[in-house]
C-alpha cells in the first residue's frame, strides 16, 4: 500500500483569530503549492470565543487538506500545539501562529534550511511588530530564563519553526504538563539552525496574552525547566546565616571591648520580619515545585478533543505515541 503521508504538516493553534483564518489558508495554500509539496493544515481551535470553529469547518469542507480539531475547553497555546503535533502525519511539521504575524511565506526559508541537513529550524523575528511593553517583557524573560537555566535564550526566537518527523515523534513522547514548545524541542538536542524572518503586524484582533498570563506562563516555564530557584534559595539562606553570625560577633565585640550598647527593639523587629518574609518566599517557591509534582501525578491527558473534521479524533487522543523511527 503506498504511503499517503504528506510531506509537510502545518500546525496552527487558533484562538481569537476568526478574521485571519481565510487569509491564512489562502496564503498557506499558495506558498505550499508553490513549493510543489503535498501538505496538510491542522487548525486547532483552543475554545476560541469568536466562532472560529465554524470557519475551520467551512475551510475543511472546501479543502480536504484542512484538518480541524476542536478542544473541549481553553487549554492554552502550547497544549493546542501539542494536540496538532500529535495528529500531524507529515515528514516535516511546521508550527506557526494564526494571526499572520508568522508569514506563511516564511515556510519556504524554513524548509529550504531544513533540507540542508537540519532536524530543527527556528525562525528569528526581525524588527518585531509587537508593542514596546511586550517586546520588553519578552527580552527580560529571555534573560531571566537564561540566568536560571544556564542556557542562552534568544527572545527573538518564536514558535514559528519546522521539525523533522523523528523530532516530532520524540516531542510527542514528552507528556509533562508544563509545556513550552521551543524549549522542549531545543531540549531534545537534534541538529538545529535559525533563519531570520520578517515579523509581520497582526492581521486582525488583539493578542490574548495579557500581562497576568505572561507572568503566569513565565513562572510555569521557569519551574518546569530548572530547579535553580531552589538552589539559589539554599545559597541565599546560608549567606544570610553567615552574615548574621558575623554581625552578631561584631556586636558582641563592640559590647565587650568598647562598651558600646547593642541597639534594641527596632533592629530586632526589622530583622524578624525580614527573615520571616524570606521564609515565606522560600516556602512559596518550594510550594510551586510541589504543586507541579501534584499535577504530574494526576496523569490527566494534556487536552481533550470535543470534535474533529477530516480527522479521526480517536487516532491519537493525546496518548503517548510509539516511535516511528
């Protein structure tokens, strides 16, 4: 029986992008047909509130290469990406956003570079069209994460990327709940390249990543990628103990040798509150890690598919797949 697997699968998580989907489909088809490759487009509706699913169903009815998954609730962008990669069957898997800031025409550069012998090719955004605050927070988070993990993180690297079939299969085997697609793919360690691609302005709508969601995602990413916050808290605790001991010896020496009285109530109260604050902060950091362990032990699926179009929703169902080699 001949292999009907497409050469390229394009995975697109969809949230708040109803007005972008038709243009996205048209540009994807033009780009991929221009490359002369067989392809499929997987649109993963992450419980978008703007009736994106009806547009996905319409596109799938017009073009059999469009596959749609409708998740039962909003699981989050990186969970939607995981769902798409689970169901993608192509020799190469492209991941991109739905708002057309990732220009479909950039797939040409990604695929061309990948065919030079790379299993992973990330895009680096040139002249980001995001707002200043978002660019600033992204840069600060990249540096903060690099400090905590000891690995250099480029804030210009985005989800827009292409991976080979074997990388996609290895990624599918990673089922931890705290997910960041670029970091997890980088962790796999396959030959990786980066290409510069012009970053486009958002085609329609507004980003769903509020300040609070960005902070929450940053915390989850740090906790899932490194235990260095715990190590830093231990080091700081020892440093505080040594500093307190030395300061105590200094005060004792002043009292014994120079008869200088020790300052009283105010300094003691301040010290107590300072140390108590550190203890609560340290317990909070520890609690984050314990909470993540609790979430992992539940063994729940990463996502739940409510319905699908041009796909069998039971084909993978979020289960860890067997490697295809």
